C-alpha cells in the first residue's frame, strides 16, 4: 500500500467580511493572541487582519472565563502566541461558528506521494493520510496525484469513501489498470 500524505503548507485564510473595506479574506499572519485579565476572569482573542486593508480584528476564543479553568500550559501558549495553539484554535469549528468565519484552504496544502507509484503492479492500492484537517474532495486529489482526468479517476478508482464528497479524514483507494 502506497502512502499519500496531505499536509498543510500554511494556515488557511479566513473568509470573513471586513467592516472597513468589505473584503472577504483575513489572515492570522504570524498568529497572535490578546489576553486581557479582569480580576479573576480572562478574555482571550485571536487577532486577524484583513488581507486588503490590513485592519486588525479580534476573534473571541474565551470570554470571561475563570483563570483557573484554563490549564497552565494553555495559558502559557496564549501568552507566548504558540503556533500550534493558533492552529488548533483556528481549526475549531465552534470558534468558527461563534465568530462567523469559514476557512479558505486554497493553496494552503500539498500532496506528497511516492515517486515510484507507477512501478507497482496493477491494481495499485494507496492510503491517504491527513496531517492536518484539510477539507478536500478525493476525486480531484486523486486526479492531481495520478495525473489522470477526473473522468478517468471515476472509471478506474475504487475507494472506501464517496469520491465526490469532501473529507478531511484518511481513506484508501484502489487504482485499476486500463481496460
């Protein structure tokens, strides 16, 4: 079984309307948090900026939570702007729903495949593994990896999941020889 790996190359853009310029894209840039203490309560925001006008906006991560409810490592991550914490919060669907944004994964991921896949005996079986929750449709992903047209993928590929449905979970597929 050949391993195919889908990995993130950068953080995705956010589809989020800017109040100043009406643009639809924002970015986390370097990934910064703002932490504000009010007595024993904390507010934590993820700072994003508009791609067009550079206006900064805050996305609510925690709102008036008791300091003791956060793990010390998590709190240190917020103060230190830990990149893995930025990514995990950005990928959280509850944060996206609360702050009314979606992720735009265009040009934010790559597919790594073994170079010797064509030397395998037919049929060829491959396993796709996702290092990050990148939502992709299997049909164009397989077409890109094999250099096939999408129609040829539909004819020659048998998969354990529907090829025309978006997924961010691993799957396996079998490529049949030409008829």
